[in-house]
C-alpha cells in the first residue's frame, strides 16, 4: 500500500483517469481507507469542477490562439 504522500502525488492523474488500472485501484483503495486523503481528493475534485464550470464559456483571445498554432506548427516541422 502506498503512503499518503505518494497518493497525493497521484491525485490529478487519478482524477484525469491517467493511471494504469492497478494504480487506479491502489489509489481508490487508499482513499476508501484514509479519510484525510479522501478529504484532500474531494477538495481537489471540487475545485476542478468549479474551475471547469467557470471557464467553460471563456475562450482565449484570437491572437493567442493564432500564436500557439503558429508556434506549434514551427515545432512540428
């Protein structure tokens, strides 16, 4: 079983479903058995949910979009 510090380092990957099945199960089991870690997880998940809702209707300025696309194209050539 992983320690709390290790679980904390994996929380964003856990939330984003970027862990292997085994790692996901380990984190889930730890969260089920460790109330302090579960509280941290729920706080992080709630913050991400609020940010997603607040930013859903916000778009980047067109000049920023164009610059990112241009830089991306330069780096893929």
